[in-house]
């Protein structure tokens, strides 16, 4: 009997390993560059730790996605040498484009929207080239077809995800919020424009009449651009490579699960669907130890620290703007740590430490951090929310204005606009306001408490639903019948037309009957009058 317990334990362990291996799946990952890759890689590593086998497909000219890895397989798709750009060249190009958008003279929502649509068209041209490289490479397609994948995990911004899922007949889980043209919510769920803002509308969910007019106008501007300029280009590729008349937009609507990097503690409440799972703050985590020089800098700051960072790509600002920031921050009694690799600044204060890279999440968790000076990117906003650090924000492009506006309406941020006119005084006053007025830190700490108070951590939720789709070969039961309706059926135009025709016919019949009755009555009255006269 002495050996029975160890033998039983070994048996249990063997069974556990067997079932773990049996449940492990093969996942094809289709990511997007930059911060998108950083985020999806977090989920990838969680899945790898649970025994799943992952393969990442990347173009050979990718700048951020790992070319090789000891943790997952990489399928490199050869691209033309003319399309290869160094990371430095790409970042310089990206920064110039961002600065052109951000520092335009008092841009309106419509001018920003028009520039945004132009950027989407440029992105579509690049994306179609990459899609062609994948589907026209017979060796790559043969390997993908024969690999025996169970699932596609894709960033919805990359159209290759839905097209490969359709071609390989695989269920698909989207990780992210943004399609090539819009927020996925608008594609999959009712989105009343009376209180659901569209990107670049710069309004909240409580809109005055003129704001609703602007919101509706922008929505239809984007809708027209998407379905006249963007999706037709992808639909041609779908017809060529997939031999289908199903549009790419329809493919997006039929995904199994949408892992949305959204938390309604932060986002304005809006209608949703049962296959949309909300994992806002997914990438946030407890802090890791800081590098020694940064740790000393943070620990020895008795007055507190301002953390200043502009995300993955933006490492500098136009010189005249950077000088104003440096001068404004130099007036603070607090210390500043700034991720900056631009030209030397003669206005930089002794209280400011510039670094080429900083561990943003870990710095935001430090008790001496008082304010996060940021551009309003999704990752930074959620990390500040997670650690309860109020923000002074100046948006540069994309959804950043809306991100900061949401925090501003909740009393947790100051939003700086008209960036081209910002002065050192504006920057100093904004940071000083957030530090000196305790309501900002109180509001953000309250949001942080709400954000953390969840039955299932966002990362575990993402893993569960990814594995759920693999276990059940999809999640069709969560998809609405709306996916099978024509657009006129979805909007009840056929019913509305039928009712209008019915009312019109009924009204015509009623009028005819009324006229007939009236004519009969008049005739009888005339006859009676004639009889009386006679």
C-alpha cells in the first residue's frame, strides 16, 4: 500500500498531461504592426503557456513583428525589395504624417475626417499588396492549408484575417476594436447616433442638437467612403482569390468572437452583442522592478514625478513644440521623466530626465508618479487607468482625442487642444492643475477601483473565449440573425414600405367610399327637394 499513493499520483499527472495535450490547439495568428503587435503577443504567450501551438504570419518587410521566435512558429511571406523600409525610415515617415495631422492649424472634425479617409485609402493600397503576396504564394498557401489549424486569431485591422478564415474554413477570433474603416461596434451592433459618437466627432454621449447633426454627417461620410472606396478594393481580392461574392464587410460581421479592448468604466455605454467580449486593460499588469538609474530617480523625488511618453513610434516632437514642453516642465517643482530622442533642447530643466525608452507600465505604478503626460493612445490610457494616474493629454491622431475626452468627462484628465499654439505656460498650468486639484487623482483612483473590480481578469477572459471557440469549432449560436438579413430587411424598409402602401391604399379606399357616400347623400337630398317643389 505504501507504493499505491505515488503510483496513483503519477497516474493522475499522466492523465492531466494527456488531456492537456489533447485540448491543445493549433492557432494561426494574423497581427498588425507596432503597439497592436505588442498587445496580441501578450495573449499569444498566455496561449503558449497553456500548451497551444501558434504560427504567426508576417510579411518579410515587417518592422516590429518577430522574424523568428523560440516560442512560436513564423511564416514569412516574401515581399518585393522595393517595399522594404527600415524601422528608422518608417518611424520618420509615420511621425511626419502624425505631426502634419496633429499640428494643422485649428482643424475641424470634417477636415480631420477627410485626412483620415485619405490615410485609409493609402493603407488600403499597401494592404492589398500584402494580401496579394500571401494568396499568390503557392508554397505559403499550401503550408497554411495543410497545417491543420483549429482557429485564426487576428487583429481586425488586418483584412488577411477574415480572408484566410474564409479560405481555410476556420473559425475566427478577433483581438482588437478597429476594422480597416471603423469601430467594430458599428458593424455588429445597433449604434444609435443620438448618443454613440463616431471617431473624430469630438463629442460625448450627451449631444446637443448641432452635435447630433455633426455626428450623423460624419457617420455617413465614413460609411460612404468605406463602401465606395475601401471595401470594393478588398471585395475584388475576395472574388479573385476566394472565388466568392460574399463581401469582406459581411465576413467581418460573421466572426465568431470579438475580443474588444474596451471597458465601459472608460467607454461610453452603448448597445452590444453576445459574441463581443470586453477585455479593456488586457495588457495591464503589476509592476516589474525598474532599472537602477530610473529607480533612484523615482525614489528620490520627494515632490513627485511626471511621466511623459508618446507611445511606440513617436519618440520626439517638432523642435519648436518640444522646446515649449521642455520650458513648461522645467518650471515644475516635481521631477519629469520623458521618453525623448530628438534634438537637444536648450529649454530643458534640471528636473527633467530624458531617456530613449521607458518602462511605462512600471513607472505609472510607482507611488511618486503624480501625472501621466501622454497623447491618449489606447495602451497608455488603460495603463494609467489601471494604476490610477490622472492624465494631461494632447491627442495626435486617430482615436486619441476621443480617448482623452472620455477621461475628461469623468474628471480624470485635462485635454490640451490646438497643439500648434501650445505655450510653456499652457503646459505648466495644465500639469499644475492636475497635481494641485485632488479631484483629478480621486476621479482616476475611483475609475481604477471600478476597472479592477471584475469577476474575471481581462486576460483570463480573452484566453477562455479563444479556447471556447477551439473546443466548439466556432460560436455560431452567439451570432445574430441580422447577419442573414439584407440591408433593407435589417432596417425594416420592406415593412415600412408595406405599411406605407397599406396606409395609402386604405386612405384611397376610404376617400372613395366617403365620396360615394357623400355623392349618394347629396343625390338623395336633391331628390327630396325636387319632390317637395313638385
